[in-house]
C-alpha cells in the first residue's frame, strides 16, 4: 500500500496546469486580436488610398471636361465678338459712300473736273483734270480740312497745253477717316458686354433693340449738317 505523504503537490500541479492553459488561451486570443487590429489598420489605409486615387481621377476627369467646355465657350465668345464687330462696322459704314460723295462735292472748287472715283477699303482714288495747278492745291487743302478725308499722295500729274488753255490731269489718293471700331473701341464694347451679362437681364432682345436704336440715332446725328464724326474731336 502506497501512502502519499504530500497530497498538496497534486493539487498545486493541477492548479498550475489550469493557469497555464488559461494563459495559453489568453495569449492565443490576444494574438488573434492583435492580428485583426493590424489587418484592419492596413486594410483601412489601402481602402482609403484606393478611394483617394479614385476620387482624384474623377476630379481630374471633371477638370478636363470643364477646361474643354471653357475653351469651347471662349472660342465661341471670340467668334461672336468678331461677328459683332463686323456687324457694328457694317452698321456704322452704311452711309459712308453718301457722306464721302457729299464731302467731295462740297470741297471740289470750280475748275476741277473729276472723271473717275474708285474706292478700295479706306483708300480713295480721284482722277480728273484742272485748269491750273493752283486749283489742284486748293482741292488738296480742302480735302485736308475735311473731317472725313485725308490726302495721302498726288500722283500722275500731266499737263496738256492747247491753243488757249493748259489742262492738268491728276490722280489724287485720299484716305477715308470715317469712324471704325478700333481695338480700344472693341475693348470698350467687350467691357460693356460683360457688364450686361453680369446684370443678368431677363429680356436680351429688348436690350439689343435699344442698343441698335441708340446706334442708329448716333449715325443719324452724324449725317446731319454740322455733325461731328465719331472718334474725332475738334
């Protein structure tokens, strides 16, 4: 018969085994929690990076679309502004021939006989004959004083002497100084257009009608006797 003199050792061993198992289970659980936490952090960073890249690509695509739209609108605005200037110049120059003919009639002295008159843009060529060179000089001086014309050159002066008269044939080059929309005027028109757009008017047709009526009134005022040309000061 075996007699155990130290029964408390078995109890201590059993208790130590239970503690060891519990510590092992706690360590395994803690390892799983740590691994899960690390995986969660890494996955969150990767997911955030992917979402950030996706959002950045979407923003770049929208920016490219907005830039393309802006360039198209800017090109369209330039085309509209160019057409607007052409229309403005056409509207301003619709009575140019009448005004030039009127000025030529008023400035031509007696003894000057004009045979041909041609115009290419602002360049006007007057061909004719005179009884003397003094009349040609007077004609040139009268054109210089005219507010709508300016003498550029006198060419092809020929004298034909007859039995009693000496006739001088000449070609006189004259530049028209009638008003035109210059770059400064175009900038003023653009500024005015921008101000009208900022006002967000609800009836653009009425505004265009008012502008056209105002422009017609200015042109009619210039056609009246004693009217001052646009863009010239006394």
